[in-house]
C-alpha cells in the first residue's frame, strides 16, 4: 500500500507566494512531482489558494484537497488548524503530515498541537526569537510563537534549511540532535521570459532584496549607498525590492527606487540588469536571493553570518553587516574592478549548481518514509 503524505499549503494564503516560503513550497512540489510516482500526495489547501498555478496539471498520485475554511476573521486558522486539522488528517488516512512554516502571527496557518499522525515541520530560522523587540512586541505574538515552538517540540521530525538553523534549534532546546535534519534548498527557478511590466529603471544600479524587515538591514544598505554617492564619479542608482519605505533622512532620494510585490518573472528581469546585489542581513536561515542573483550572473556582497556563509561559500564577498564603511568599500571594489566582478560571476555560476531541488525533494521523501506511520 502506497504511503499517503499530506502537505499543508495553507501558509501560501498570506501573500507568501513570492516570498521565501512560497518559493520553497512551489519548488519542492514541482521536484516531488518529477521524482516520485509511487507515493500518494494529498495537497491540503483552502479555497483562497486552490486555483494557484502550482496546483495545475498534477500527476495522478498528487491530489488537491480543500480544507474546511469557515470565515472567522483572525481566528480562522486558529480554529481550522488547532481544532479541525487533526480530525481531517485522520479522515484522509494520512501516514505523515508536512507543515511548511512556523508562524508568529495567530491569524496565519499553523502547526497543530494535536498531531494525530507523525508530523514533519520545515523550520527556516529563529529570527523572531532573537529579535523579539522588532517581531514580538505584542504579547499575543510572543505567546503564540512560543506555542508554535512547543508544537515543533511535539513533531516527529524537523527539517532545517541550513546547519545554522539546525544548530540554533538545538541550542535553544527546541529539538534534540536526532530530531532535526538539514535539507538545503535548491536554486530558485524563474518562469520563462515574458513581456515584463515594470517601471522605468536606471541604466545601472545596485540591488537590495528583502524589504524593510529589520533583519534585512536595509538601513545599512542606504547608509553605504550614501557613502558611495559622495564620490561624484559614482553613477549607479539603488533599487530596493520589497521595500515599503523610502529614506527621508538621507539626501539620496532621487537615486533610490522602490519596487514591491514583484512577480517571479519581474524579479528575474530586475536581477539580470543589476550590477551588484547587496545582501548584508543581520539574521538569515538560508538566503535564497543570493542564489537567485548568482544564477543571473550578478556578483554578490553578503554578511559574514553563519547561514549566509553556508549558502554563498567562496562565491561572494563577505562583509561585517554592521560596518557600513566596509560595505561601501566592498561595493566600490567590485563595481570598479572588472576582474573581481567577473571572478565573482564565474564562482556564482558554479556555486548555484550545488543547490538542486531534486536533491531537496529526494531527501524530504526519505524523511517521509522514515517517519511515516507504518501500515
């Protein structure tokens, strides 16, 4: 009898399709459809996402199942995942359930406390725990995030996207070493080129992806860019992807361009025209934009934190993310030295070959079989 695996795609409901969770979920699904024709997959979704393109033209062993979805406002997912999901999983006779995120907001899709079948949870990082003042200012968010981490403790197994994340979960006492495995992500795929509807972009620009989330360290990017602009021969502009706020305290507004909610096709177009990616995050679990930039032939400057070093290897220039002068100097070095730029481009092209979604899928399948309920 075939193993029956349920994967909860509900986290895609919250505008996450173009974010890291969405990239992970859709690429993993595509890789599983190509790698596994024997396991029966039940893809759990609600009516808001059931028509997403990733659920079209699925193989016969993949089936979309619409979860009960009462409209209860912010309490919807608290009700569906803590009270209904356990019974629904039993009714579907699943052997294992895979949850794709650890939310910090109680109005988002959740890990169930009552785990009626062995439950696998993908964990990305512990950024909310390490940056409480920025992410968990409200008491309900602090309480709920602790609850989610306790749900992780009850899981059959956790899948960490990097060794750094695994070490963090073990260090914080959320998982024992034998309860958490590392399965790196693949290099994100982009859709085929198409007619792109984008605002006018400058002829040459530095790129930052990540928006104004505090761990993305956008202020350091802006400060470093302002330092670069002090040299009147510096001609590049700055493009911020995912940003919702333009700088007001720096006299560089006319050279800073904001793009938000980009489609994957649009992101590819913006990346391909960039001279350089700045990615000086203070905290990360993996750093998908690093691989996205490298796959498009863009040299990358990244912070020297453990998770990013795992992803970038020796194919990026490492800097202290708290040192804006060093960040500006590194950018200047790459932009003005063609040899350095070409070397990083070549190293990046080689680096992305080491991250394959099929490998991610195959390792995930092994975990399903290892922890799935025995017939």
